C-alpha cells in the first residue's frame, strides 16, 4: 500500500477535519485542535465557503459558531443550502450592520471608530460563546475589527486577547482577512498559529499553507476549484511519499520482431517515451502493449489530450484490436481529457485514483503536447517529472507519447527537454524509399537492458502492427531519405 499524506497516521487521528479531503491531506491529516488559523484572500476567493466546510463538521456535542461582521446570516444560510452544507449544529452571531442603521438616531458618527460600538460587539461575542460553548469558531472577517480600534496597537491587543480567549474556551478558530496595500495583515500572520492563503487568477484558483505550527504540511501552491458542492483541493503531487514493491519484469509487446528489437520488451515500472511525427503510429504502438496487458489480466488507462474516445476506438478496431472488449472487461479505460478544463494537480489526482483505487498497471499519456496546454504557463517539466516518479515508485509502466515537428530530415529525439526522464526512448520515423512513404522504428535508449541497435521497418495494417527485419542494407535512415546498399526482399 502507498504511503501518502492522505492516509492519517496514529499521530494525526486527533486532527479536526476541514471538511475538504484534499486540504486535510495538505495539512497532514487536518487542523490541530485549539489553534487559530488565519485564512487570507481577496473578495470572491472562497474564504466563506471554506469556513462553511469547516463548520459543517460540527456535531450536537461539539457545536460551531459563525461570527459574521459582513454578510447577513440569511444570505449565508441561503448560499450554504445551495452548496448542500448541513448547518444543523452551527449557531450564528450576526454582527453585520442592519438595514435601519442609517435611519436610527445614533449618538456617534458612522465613520468614527466608536468605543461604544466595540463594547457592544465584545459583549455579544462573549455572550454567544458562553451560551453555545462552540468547539469550532469561524470569524468573517477579523479585518472589521480594525475599524473599531483607535490605532494599530489597540487592534493588535484586541485580536490577541480575542484569540487567546477562544483558545482558553477549547475552541479551534478560523478567522478571515482581506489583505490590501492600505491594510496589510502582517500582524495577523504573526498572531496566528497557521496561515492559509487563497488566490484567484485567470489561470485558476489556488491554496497555499504558509505556516502551520506543530505540524508538517505539503508545501507549495495547490489547485483549488469551487463547484456546486463547494471547494475541492488537489494537493501537489510529492512522489517521494509513495512507494510500492514490484519486480521490473519485461513486458512483452506480443510482436516477436518488436520484442527482439527491445530485447524482450519494456520493463515494468519504467518510463517509455514514444516519439515521432504526426500520424506515424505512436498511439497504436502504445495500445499494442495495453492489448497484451489485457490478455494478462492487467488494467491499463489511456489519457488522450488530443483525440476523442470514439476516434481511438474506431482506429484500434480498424486494425483488429479488441478495445471495446477490453473496456467492457474493465481492463482498459480511455479517458479523453480536455486540457484547458484541468490543472496539473487535478490531472495528477485523477491518475492517482486510477493507480491506487482501480489498480491500473500501465498508463499512457497521449500526448505531451496536449498535456502542455494544462500547464497554463507553468513549467511542464516539473509536473511531468513528479507524475512519472510517482508512477515509477508505484511500479506502474508509463508510456509518454511525444510528437516532433519534422516529418523527415533532421532527426529529433523528444524536443521537449524530457529525455532525462525516460528509461526507454523509442522513435518512429517516416522514410522515403523508392518514391514511397514508409516507416521505421528504432530504440535510442534503454536503461535496464541492452537493445538492438538496428532499425526495422514497420507498418500498420488491418491485421495490426507489423515489424519487419532489420534494415541493415540502408544507409542514411535518420536523414529521412536513405539509400540502399543492397536492395532487400520487400517487406509486405
């Protein structure tokens, strides 16, 4: 079984869930009880929604309190209901300005920080905590207290005494802050046991834990999405936290000539880059190994970033590859991925589910060019490295399809700067021979065994993928326009 942050150890059993599985994983099991957590982020970044997740975990014996200084209780409850949150054991203290605030005769000006208002709010908070004795408290937002303080020092003392009081009452508290140039929240970060930051940009939403006293956590920026059921967090993949024992046996392609070229096949738990120009047969090559895996009772999955599922099915069936039967027997899954709808972390989570829950043993990503679209400006090498190392640690055989631009002419290996990741590099190439467009296959790299250094002609027919004898009588194959030394017997 893998060792992963999502599996709580004995040391994390007393943690409090945030109500968001992915965030609990980032926090090494959840929140430490009786601590204070600062949740930072701009308007619309998801702070209130995260707070509702946290409060929805309350029980009758351990109730929760929502202190709102901005939105009115009725609006919060309506939004919570739309997202499906259970607030049965959540009490509200609504300190937002009422509608008649402007019409009532006040003894102080609205724009003045008023001691009388501050005293009223303090009393209401104390009364609510004493009455409800909440174990979870969410304050939205603590920034409002600034406007009730005469100066920064008083605000600092006020917040410090407030959080200490809540801690003394055995409460775990999350309070939100909207950091700005005019009102930075550096002081609140120092006062808090933990700091969590939400961001939202055109490229997507993220969450980052910047501080967590008394615990480790998964560092870095993690993807976050807000949907009809609230927040989903996709933790950044840390391959070093996963491992599974396996034997690096050779996996046969089922084609004797191809196995000869590879000295037995490709080894389990390795990363193979299949590279070549468009239409040369890279996807079919990878599917051939999956066909053999299905015959052994192993499960495979193809992540297609470029072609629809029906297109792949039609192409495989046209060469006598029984992919529908493999899918019906749950030995193959074809997942057509819309790159622009996924973040790299979300895709990694998808792959993890296939490996850890479904028991997938071969993963093919088709192709790296399509996968690059999901990066949204991020460095693709970092994410592909983490994903491939994770799959290797789990003993999963990985096939990466890589497309190069040149049809013929100057030879290119990968063109993506990812060749260092590969245990095996297999290249497919177009050739012009006797005025005809033909194809060749060769092995450029194989870490765990030797390989045949010759190139072989191959073709894809209605009978499947066929590989011929070594092209030992050709010279200049890598140029794309080779010449015969001695014309051989035709490969039919």
